[in-house]
C-alpha cells in the first residue's frame, strides 16, 4: 500500500507540471493582458483629453501614448520584463514553496483572496453535498426496492429532467421567475445589507432565504447522478446469490436489505464521497456564483480570467489541481478501506 501511495504521488508531479505548462503557454498567446489593458486605458485617457496618438501607423508606444521608459516600468511592474521561460521557472519555484503570488489588480496575496472567498464556496458546497446524499441515497434505495413500479417510473422521469437541465440554465430560470417576477427570493448576494443588525434567528432566516435558489440550481444535476447510481448498485446486489441465501435462512426483507445488501451496495457511493465533497466546493459553483453574484471562489476565478489577473488564475489552478489529484488518490484508497478484497499491487 505504501509503495502504491508513493507511486501515485510521484505521478502527480508530471500531471501538475503539464497542467501548469499548458495554461502558462495559452496565457502567453491570449491578447488583452495586464500590460495591454494598462496601455489601452492610457490611450483612452489621453484621447479623452484630446491628446491621442499621432496616427494609426505610428510605432506601438507612440500609438499608445506611452514612452519606452514608462512601458518598461509597466512590464517590470507586472513581471513581463523577463523571457517567458524564466517567468515559468520562477513561478514553479514559488509554487513549490506554496507562494501563490500577488494579485495584479486587487493588491492582495492570492492566499488571502482564497481565504476571503472560501466561506461562501464552503457554504454552497456543504448544502449541495449533504442534500444530494441525504435525499438521493434513500430515494435510490426506494427506487431499487420498487423497481418497475409507477413510483420508480415517475421519479426516474423527474430525475432525468432535472439532470438534463444545466445548473446555470435552471438557476437563470429560478432567478427570472422566483427572484424577478414573483420576488419571493433575492436576486443576488448571500445575506442582506442589514444582516449585521439582525438577531441570530433573523440572520439564519435571512441566510436560508438567500441560499435557497443557488442550492436548488446546484443540487439538480448531482442529485440525479447519486440517485441513479444508488438504484443501480442496489439492483446489482439484490440479484446476487448471497441475497437468496439470506432469504432462505428466514431473514426478513428489511434485514436482508439493510444488513447485507446496503453495506455492499454503498461501496461505489462511499468511495465517491471525497471527490463529490471537494467537487461541490471548487467545480460546481463557478457559474452559479457568477449568476447569483455570490462572492466566492467561483466568482473570483471568473473575474480573474476576464481581467487577465494571471497570478490569481495560475495560483488557484495550481491549488485546485493539487487538491483534485489528492482527492482522486483518497477516493481510490477508499475502495480498500471499504472493501478489504480490493488490493493494489
């Protein structure tokens, strides 16, 4: 087991390096970087004061209205005064020390930004994770026990409809109907502006009032997957020989289901806990946070890409990739902890 874990950790290094290298190379060819944005703003400002460039055919710095010395200072400010390969290896050295750099536009360390935005994403992730599993697993068991019935057919149709609708489309529909037309729920934010002045009971109600629509939009897809996975896992186990043996011994259906089938059928579900738990925080909230204007990690990632805030883009990508790789390792190890018959050579 130790050798397997060590081998997996070593294999993470080229994967992480490849992700960072690919992203870094793509960034070099994407127009509209921080230097170009600064120069465009300078040009627009000079044009607004009647002091634009001398002509479209002028040299680069002349057209932008910025002299070469100032241009060099701007490049140095954003770290673009060195060749790309030098900047890449410097970045790797910083990441090896878990120094994610400093934001170009917010003048804060990336670590500090992540800590500030983390509570919102954790809040969404916890609600999504627990609702998905606490509702979907019992529903999947009920569907397996009543396989082929009207209840199974009706719930399958509803689940597949929910799964077919993308989360952001459902979120947009909820915003328009319940937030705009009916005005039952707020359109944006996690709390009201007067949240600090409310009592504890009113704070809880206000928080739940704001979190309802985003959680519904996030739960729909994951709910469907978990419910159908549970149903299929139980149906597969119910047909096995040990279930017939347990029934032949005179055990009741409840004992057969919960003492024998339940434990074995939950193996593929339990092993997916780590990835689902982490995924609810970092992967599923990007569009939802942007749509509902929730100041979390998803909105931070979106804004950093739009504004070309490269330290935030690369820093969060490095952290999330690292977390994802270790989560995958933990998920694989869960197979051994849940089912001792599984062995890793």
